[in-house]
C-alpha cells in the first residue's frame, strides 16, 4: 500500500483474498462499494436488556451472557421489534494489519428507517471504531426506533470503511478542493469540515420533510418500492421557513446544499456542534467517491437529513447548519464510483425516503 488514505474497492478485494477480511459465506461483489464494504447479518439475534460497550479485556460473548434475554432465529425471517435492543453476529470477521483502522456506519436506507445500527467488537470501548491490529468477530447492535422490521440472514444494514493513517482534509485543503471541484453550490461554510444546512424553503410547494408515524405495521427490508409512504409518514409542510421539532419524533429532511464528492475523496457526516440544538442528525454517514459528481450523473446531490429531537421542542429554521461533512482523501481512486455501474439508489437525490417506499 502506498500513501495514507481511505482504502478503495480494489484494495478491499486484496484484503479479502489475503484473509484480512473473511466471512462465513463468500463475500459477493455487490458488498464491495467504492470506499467501503457492506456487512451481513448472521443467523441469530440476541435480545438484550440494554445497549452496551464491550470494554477492554472482555468479549461480546461475555457480555451477552450478562445481558441476553432470549435468542431469535433469523433463518426463516424474524421481526426485530420497535424499542428493543438486539445484538446480531455478522458474517464478516477481521484480521487487520498494523496501521489499518476501520470505522463502521449504518447504510443510507438503514438510517432513513430510524434503525439505529452500530458495530461492536471484542474489547471495544467505542461504537463503530475498530483499532489497527484487531483480529476477531464483528457484531451489529440494532435498535429499531420508529418501525419494527423483518430481517433475514445476509441482509446488509451497516458498512465498514478502512483507513491507512491520517486521512482527513484540513480546512485549508478543503477550501482549495472546493475552488477546484465546487463541493457545494454556493458559498461553503468550512469549519472542521463542510457545513450542511437544512432546506425549509423548497421553492415550488411547501413540502419540507416527513415525520414517522408512531403506530405502523412491520417493514420487510427485502421489499423495495413496496410501501405507501402515507401508511408510515406524515408530510411536514412549512410556509414561513421553520418547523418545530417534537421531542422523540423522527424526521426526514433535506440539505439546502447540493453536494459533490470528487472521485479521489470520500466523506462522512459528523455532528456540527452539540451546543447548536437539541437534536441529532444523520445516523448513516458515509458518502462515497462520485456522490453528486457530474461525471457519473450526479450534478450535485442533496444530503438527506435524518433528524431526531431530544428533550425539548426545538425550532429549526431554514438555512440553520445542522451537520458537517468531513472529507477524507482516498489512498487510490476506486475502480467504480458511486452512481456508475453500482446500484446507487440515491444519486441525484433531493428529499427522498428510504428505497422501501413508493415515490
């Protein structure tokens, strides 16, 4: 490997071939994204009393013996119920070399269903972070927040990205990249990443987002374009450029900026500032090389914002910065970009629900 950066699809294929990434079943080409690998659910889910971090010197199996309530066989399909916490062993395992770290995140469709999904490992002291040299299994902690979901072995709810060394662009590097590529349409807000603001004045019409309904039927994650949005979502409309977020409610909104991720870069959504507002934005944070890029039909794609309000009602106003994109350099350009030959459900998107809903 030459130089620091996020590892691309071709490097991931070499890691699979050498056993640094291995699995119970062969890894398919469909799992390999431009800058990440999709992870697959195994055959059993453990219903646990509470979310947990494993802790140094302990294994997830140790903690499951403490917190397991019962086991759910997924082989014929099973429902993960809203408000419950499950731990599912994943099919993939790692044997990371020194110097290579990894970060996991929920896939876009997972986040848009308010399906809180985080990766835990043996000896882990953080969610979704895997240190260099880690050898061992991977587990998904899954907590459906708004909808109960039907899952099966092999479903891909989260993904993992591998890094060699320091990959994050400084603000100065980000300014220079924007001058060349035009990362957003308009003047960028750059402070420890690229600021992302919410669009509550969408132009024609007054539809600005959706709020999850509290009492709905189960969503089968294998059914694409199947469900009527009105059965699961309330439309949110705004005529004065602001909405009030209800505590505990989950919203789908959209960024005001149209974003471009150049082919030699990747990005991850991160919180803006905890002091800015009483809400959390975006469970699903990976943006692949080529997202919104004109060379693969993007021409600027807006970011969908998954928003959950916390303790108090909160006024959200048009143009308010709610998140930031942290850009990372790729170690090498991917063989396939997001939106090219891949199944890219959200290239060129605006306000859009998960792929399971008819639009």
